[in-house]
C-alpha cells in the first residue's frame, strides 16, 4: 500500500516532466524547420540570383548587350537615319521630343513675328498713327505674337489676328511657317503612330514555354519547346529556327565568345508556313550532327550555353513582319520530361486550349544520353539480323586418338 501511494504521488510529476520534454523537442523541431526554410529562401532569392548565368537574350526577347568605345563620328550616323532613331527611342524620350518640337517651333516663330512687328513699328510703344497699317493686326507684344504663331501653325484661325498686305516679309514668314508646321505635324504624328503600330507589340502575344524538355519523340531523342499564339489572327509565313550560343576555342587557339551554331527546329508539318492557330510543339532531333549529341542528363547542368529560339512571321492585319525570340540556359532544359496535353474537344464540338498546362511537364522514361539510344538501336538491329557476338573468340582444341595402343 505504501509503494502504491508513492507511485501515485510520483506519477503526476513524471507526466509533467515528460510533457516538458515533448514540448522542448517540438520547439526544437519547429525552430530547425523555420531555420531551414529561411536558409532556403535566402539562398534562392539572394545567392541564387548572383549565381544566375548571363543571358544574351532575356526570356521576353530583349537583348542584353551594350556597345562601348563608339567614336563620336559613328554616333552622328544615328542622326542621318533620324526616322529609325526616333522610332527606337523609349516613350518618355519620344514624348519629350514631341512636346519640345511643337512648343519650340511655336515660340521660335513667335519671336520672328514679334521681330517683324518691332521692325515695322507696329507695337504700341512706338505710338503708331491712326492711319498706320500693321503687318499683322493686333500684335501688341511677345504674348500676342506667340498666340498668332500658334494659330498659324495649328491652323486654328480665330480671325482676330491676321496678316495684311502691307509688307511682304510677313507674307513670306506666314508661308514658311505653314509649310514647316505641316512637316513637323507629319513627322511627329507619323512617329507616334508608327511606334504604336510596330509589330514589336504583336510579338508580345506570342509566348514560349518556360522550359525546354528532352525526351523521345517518334523513336528519336528530341529537344522540345512549346510556342503559342494568344490571338486568333494568324502569323502568315511563320518560320522557326534557333541558335546555340557558347564559347568555343578554335584549333588555332582563338577563343570565340558567343559562337553561333544553327539549331534546326521542325514540327510534324515542317518549319515553314505554319498553321499557327493553336499551340505548337517544335522539336530538334538530337542526332550525330546535333551539338546536344555528346551531352547527357548528368552533364547537362554543367554545360555553358544559351539556346536562342526565333519565330519570324508576317502580321495578318498589318502585313508587317515581326520576330519573337526567347532563350534557354542549361538550368531551363529538363531531361526526361514531356509537355502535358493542352488541347481537348468539348461536347459542343469546339476545340478548347487549356493554357494552364502550357508549361506543365510530365516525367517520362528517357535514355540518359543520345549515344545510349542509338547504341541500343544498333544492338537491337544486330540481334534481328542474327549477328554473332563480336567478343566471342574461337579457340582450337587439339584432338587425341584414344584408340591408339
């Protein structure tokens, strides 16, 4: 009885101690999980960004390149082709030029109109006589001269200020400003319209998959990329091709940075004149002529290359040519995956494209290198043809005559 009472008294203390130990263990586990999560987040967002490979072409098609040590004379060439220079400017610079061109021309001609009135002594400070006929009616100062310049160039024509036939200088200035105003209006308005309607904006509605995949297709090892047209209007005469950019060393010892190697992409119907109404999966066959032939699943992340993919086509609505491009680095090429299907047919008989699966990939069984696939095919072909094992060696055995006495 005494032992049972002692056990009952120690049970609550033992239970309390066990609970504390469990709570401390759970706290340590939770702390370790939080620390690992913060460590992973820090590595991904900070160290991972610094470890990213340098790209020549970004995912949205912009070229990451700059020109240094360009001579001043070469920079003047950009002003020779002023139209292309203005079109290539960013919107903030273009609008600054737009506003400056009009305000500057209005103020410049306002000064000229003020000079004409000043020379002809039409201003009130000269106290003209009652029968004095001015070159321009009702110009009393610089402000009224600016307003008359604005009315002339924009062809507002309020009728309050007008040129008289008193002096030929004013008539010549009126004609010159009208002609120059039409030129400025045509150039600047045309530049704004051309900037808005450039096919570069149409290219933003054509998108590529986030990753490229390598898997078997039609019995061959292929590199596959998915591309989609987000508009129902077609791109006429579309053509798909690629460039593999990598640093190579020639037999003469010359190091070539960004050496370009052609990569042929095809679809089942060819790589030209695509019927680009639904997402297409383009592929590059990894054969003996492919630069990916000597790569494997284990060595692909250690490779140093950039695959740039181009899509050229003509916009159906404007007949202007456009180019869409993107790039893939080794980390964005998944070996042993294929794209998930995204086209289905509804009960109403319409074809439905599910863009949720556009960049979704599915893991599939894939040879870990192209050479393994072709060696396996060669071995199977030899077995079908009944070839002998090349490692088999025939050794001659000397026979003995046991019947000899």
